[in-house]
C-alpha cells in the first residue's frame, strides 16, 4: 500500500473552506463576547478625592443578594468586573475606615457600564462616654493592722457584728459565737479601741452590722495595747451615730462612745 503525504496544496476549494472556518470562528468569538458585560469605575475619598486602594467591590444578584463576583481597586482606585451575565445586579463597595455604599439598579444586557467616580465617606467612630468612678478602698493596710470596710460584706447586712467577722480572712466564728483568730481563741476584742464589759459573744451578737464602720485586725499589737490577746486584736469601729445604740442589759464601758 502506498502512502501519500500532501504538503501545502492550495486549491480553490481549500481556500473557500478555510474562509468559511474563519468566519465561523469570528462569529462564535463575537457571540461569546456579546453574551457578557463588564463594569468599571473609580473609588475616591469624599473629602480629599484621593484614589482609594484595595477597596472591596462586590457584585450581587438583585434577586437573591448572592455574591457572584468581586474585586478590589488598584493603586489608582480603579476597578473592573468582567464576564457579567445578563441580569439585574447591585454593587456593594466597602473598605475599612469608610462607610459602605451600595449602587443599585444595574441592568446588564450585553453592555458595558462605566459608573464613573464613586466617593466614600470616612467612617465616624463614635466613642461612648466612659464614666470611671473609684470607690473608697475596701481594704487598707498599715504597719500593724489591716482595716476592712464593713459595708463591703453584703451577706452581713441586716445581721450582727459576728456575721461581719465571719467574712474576714483568718477569723472563724463557730455556732456558739466563739471567735478564733488564726486558729487561736487567745485574742482581744475592742470596740472603738476600748475594752468593754460583758460577754464578747453576746455583745457582738447584739451589735448590728449596719452600725459598724470598719474592723481592724491588729496582728502585731504595739505597747499601748494590753498584753492580753497573743493571737492578735480585733478592733470594731462603729459609726458615729451608734454611740447611743447600746444593749440595755450590757454595759459597753466608757470606750464605746466615739
């Protein structure tokens, strides 16, 4: 069997065929291009009119708000969206530090749309007024004592001095009202810096928590205090107006008055 290889045969029929093929290709390419549209524009700052770079431009369907495509602006603020199919759309333009903008009623029907210059307004970050209030210190420390404000113990309100003491660290009060400081009952209890007459447990159980200003835990008593109370001293400071609020059956002693 003989094989024939034909190189570059130019006949009139071949020329006609190639011409027809070229026409079909051009027609197809033109039809493909005609079936899509494009959108382009420029994004600038509203005040300075400087072009904005890296601004997000999103194309959304007007029917269901789904995002179909998107791009960002270049250094000149220019953007372009190509190959947009026929339909109704809107464009969402957004950027950090700027208010977003929406361009609606964009109808593409084999056309190219130039929306020109779009300006964005700088976002105004409104800072809410912050009111800073400082309460008086609830706990203060000095060389020889710790001072606790009685008003901080909400669960003791409406209770007694014993209820306040139960909230203090290093102090424990049992069901009988017996007080221990650091695990020792060898302590001294004062009211307004003075000793008082009567049972400590009973008197503190009758002293209302609302009448107490503060409680001082003196863990290193100075020489001005009596030697009693090796574990330390609990000094209960009452409010000034409570001087006359002493129980009828017990004598507070001279030191209760402030």
